[in-house]
């Protein structure tokens, strides 16, 4: 018997190779299942009948197998033929819930993604929570502030009702005193803060409370400010909350400064100020305007005699400096503020520091951003600052800091003929309600002023040697441009007779023209290259233009007084007077010229300290030229002789105001005098050009004029007439 016996099929079922199954019973009389003796040693017996040897039953495989088995099939370790959302055959047969779970790898990725999403949501919710907490804190503070505001207002009104401090408060506000100090003063008059459980005055600002009181007692100032919030009107400046004072300063600035130095759009500025919009207005610009206007304030016109106008101007100037922030350098309002700050510092006799403001303004002007201002407003600023830069360098004889603007049409976006601005002889509070108005023509004046200073710019570059040798042709072409400029003036600007009652800025436009022509021809007169008739003609032209300019200054003094003479025009006074005492000492007499010039500067020095050093320098020139001093020299010149090097440099940025002709002469062509007659006929008296205007000396006659709203008989006679 072999050692390994074959395993016999089951007693119950035997399967043959064909797959047939049949029932079988054990062999009779035997209980074992072994094969009969003599059977084959293979797995199956090899009996006579094939049916007696059946094969075992095979497991049938499903027709389709899913990639991921359902939960029930996985538990039973069975193949699954279903996929979500279908039910597999096994679960369907057994009526089980067929559920699927993702693969382990996929499930891990989903969990990681879900964790990342939860982290982002958590961060976002934390941020929202912090914002909500911050908003809640702000709301609590606002609520407490409003409650305190109500309590303080009630206290102040109660004090006013019992003790009558309203006049004192208004007096302090007009003096420019800080509103918080006024509130402290009120509480000290009658300590009642313990009656209500509120924050004591030394722990919070009472600016808004006093502002509300001021709003309750204010008078209409003509600015038309929006009254949507009591605190909005305090946004532009911290120096004063008095709308009456601010309105007075604005009226002074837009009467005397703005028409001569138009650095921004007046209409847009006032509208932005009224609506608290920062497109055309900024705290820096407002404070700069107020600082400049303080030089025009007469302390006698204020209700409080204790007001220190100089300290008020310095306070506005300090805040203007504080408000010009680095991140705002390229905003047009900052550029405009710097230009106005130049005028304010120059008026104070601080020309060296003022020059820095002007240079910064010109530099940043090139890089200004498109910050919402209209093309017309931007163009006004562009030409205004460029004109101021040329005027400053030309009148003090400095080298031009920046190149001329591109040759573009002037005021191409500004309609100079539709200007509705009016002008009145404003000096003190109340004048705006009683004085008559007349057309200002300020936009038109600014346009032709820009054209004039374009020619002046060309003349400066000519004599600085930037265009090579100065020839007769180059000098006469520029001179012809001056004549054409005067010839092309519209009638409203050309008429400067007494009967026309020209406004100050139109008079100043012509004064600047005469000074420019004198400066253009004077180097030739002192070159030593001209002689005979040519020298006499040059001298006649220089004297003629100087006399015309001085006569217009006299007309201005008679009509308006030179109290409001702008600093750069004070230089015009000394330049014209200097020319007359040098080249025309007999007609008019030099002593009269000296008296007239010193008198104008003395009157202007009330508000413009720069006039003091100019008086001193002009007196030195008169002494050098041998001019006879007037008998009342001490009365009309003030304290002379007290100005040192620093004061002179702060006035002129040089140690003298005179034109440095020795530097200009070096660039003159040696043949300039030889070529002069032929070039004069060719350029100045050319037949194909309009007839050259002859700047004849004006004779100012007696006239009746109106000033300050009252009819005054004013005899306008030239001091220099013979």
C-alpha cells in the first residue's frame, strides 16, 4: 500500500470530469472510503465505470468585479460587482445596505484638503472676529464720546446762560486761541464737572464741544460751508476754529495775492473747502494761504487788540510744514502749497528758506500724479508756478532752476473770456457786504502774464550765455517780442488810464513789463560798446520805460495804497528807482525818486518785513550815486542801518538787489554795436510787422474815483511829472 493514500470524494456528492453530479451510497458491508484492493495509486480510482469516479465542485466567479468593493463584500471577503451609487448583486440578493468608502489613498487626500479648508476658515473667522471686536470697541467709544459731548455742551451752555461768557469766547476764537484751552477756561470759571460723572477736561479733547458752541453763536461768513457736521469745518486747520477769521484771511488772499500769483483754481479750491473734499484743497494749502494772508491783516481791524498777527502767521506756517507729508509730495495740492509757502516766507524776509519751497514746488510739478483735478485747474497751476519761478529768479537775478515748459499753447483748457470773477477793494471784515464789485479779469491777466514771463525767461537765458554769444539780432528779436506782447494785449488789459480804474493786478502786469524791458536793455547801456546816437537811443528807451513803470506805481499808490504790495513787486520799486537815479538824475530830480521809492517800501513794510532790507540797500545806492536825501528821510524810511549780512541775504539771496550786468557783458558780441542800426531797422521797424507800439510816458490827470465804497475825490498827479 503506498504511503500517500488518495483522498476519496465525499460520501455525499461525487463529481465526474464532465461536471455531472449523482448521489452515491457507501459500499455495502463496508464503512471506509478507501478504494478497493488493486486500485490505481492516482488521485482517482480507475474502475471499469467512469461514472463511479466524480470530480470535486468548482466555485463560480462573478461576471464583473468592481475596483472598490462595498463594505459588506469586504467584510465577507467576497468579490463585488457593484459601484456607487449602484447596489451590488450580493447585497441585492441578501437585501443588505450597499455602502461604499473611498480608497485609503483618496480618503487621505480628501482629509488633508478638508483640514486645509478648515484652517483657512478658522483664520478668516479669527480676522472677522477681531474686526467685529474692534468695531464694537469703536462704537462704544463713539457712544461714550457722544454722551460726553452732550454733557459738555449742556455744561457750557448752562455757564453761558448764567455768567454770559459768550463775548469772551468769541474774542478768544478770533484771537486764534485753541478751542480746548477755551473749554478748560470755561470749566475753571465754575467747576461743575463733579456734578456729572463724565471725563474731566484734562483727559479728553474738548475741541468738538467748543466747536459746537461756536456753531451755535456763529455769524454767516459768506463761505457757504456745508453744516452737515460740527467737526467737519475744523478739518483744514488746527490753528483757529473761527470761521470769521478764516473768511477774512481768504478774502484778503483772493483780493491781493491770487490775481497776481494764480497758483491754483480759486473756484475749485473754495468748492472743495466748502464740501470738505480733498481734490482741490488740502490742510497744507489752507494753512499756507492763511499764513500768506496774515501779512495783509491789519491788527486794528480785529476786535481783539491783543492779537499778535506775526505769531498767528507763524502758527499757520508751522502747520503747513507739518501737513506737507512725503507720501503727498506728488499731489498737485502739495505742490501748490509749497509755492504759496514760498510767498509767505519771502514776505517774512526769509528768502533763503523760501527758495527751497519754490524749487521743491517746481521739481515736484513735473512728477505730479493725475489726482482728479480738471485739465483747466492743472493748467492754471502749471503756468502759475512756472511764472512765479521765472519771476523770482529774474527779479533777484538768480540762475533759472528748471527748464522752460514745453512750447505749448497757454490756457488751452481755460476759457479766459468766460471768467465771471469779480474784484472789490477788500481790506477788513464787512467790506464784502458794502463795497461794489467789478470784473476782475484775473484769468485773462494770468494768461498774458504767462506769455510775458515766457519772454523774460528767454531774455534771462540769453544773457546767461546759454545760447552762445549775445548778438544784436538776438537782443532785438527778444525786444520785438516784448513790443508785440504789449501790442497784442486786449483792450481791457491795455487800458491803464485813471479813467479806466484798472484793478491792481492789471497795473502790476504793466509794471512787470516795464521792469523786464529795462533789465533787457540795461546791459547794453553799461557795456561801453555803444556810443553816439545809438547810446542816446538806448538811454532814452531805458529811461522811458522806467518812468512809465514808476508812474503806474504812483497811480497804484493813489488808488489802493502800497500796503498790499507783493514782495516781488517791491523789487520792481527799487529796480525802477535805481534806473532813474542813475540815468535820469535831473528829470525827475533824484531826490524825488528816492523819496517816492522809500515811501512806497515803508508803507508796504507794515506787513512785509522784506521791505526793510530793500530800503537799506536802496538808500546805499542813492548815497553812492550822490542823490540828495529828502528832508524827512527818517520818517519815510524807518530804522535804516540795522540790517546785517544775514538780513540782506534773507531778502535778496544775494548781498545786493542790483542787476549783475558785469556778468551779462561778458557774453556780448564785440560787433553788437556795429550791427545794431541795421538789425534795428530790419527787426523792430520791419514793414511786414504791425507798427511797433510806442511806450510814451503817461501824464496822469486829475480824476474822480471811487474807493472803499465811498466816493472820494482823488487827485492823481504823477510825482515825477515836470
